[in-house]
C-alpha cells in the first residue's frame, strides 16, 4: 500500500511540475484552439 501511495504521490508531483512549467504552452494551445474553433460557430 505504501509503495502504491508513494508512487501516486510522485506521479502527482511530476504532473504538478509539468503543469507549472508548461502553463504558458497550454495557455497558448488553449488560445490557438479557441481561435481555430471560433469560425466554426454560427
């Protein structure tokens, strides 16, 4: 149980670090996808 828990914690920490580092990248992707999806709206 402890091994699984620590593994999950490590995964969460890694994801958090990736999100913090890639926040601007994801923001750009969201903005680009927003611009791409806009013309599809009536």
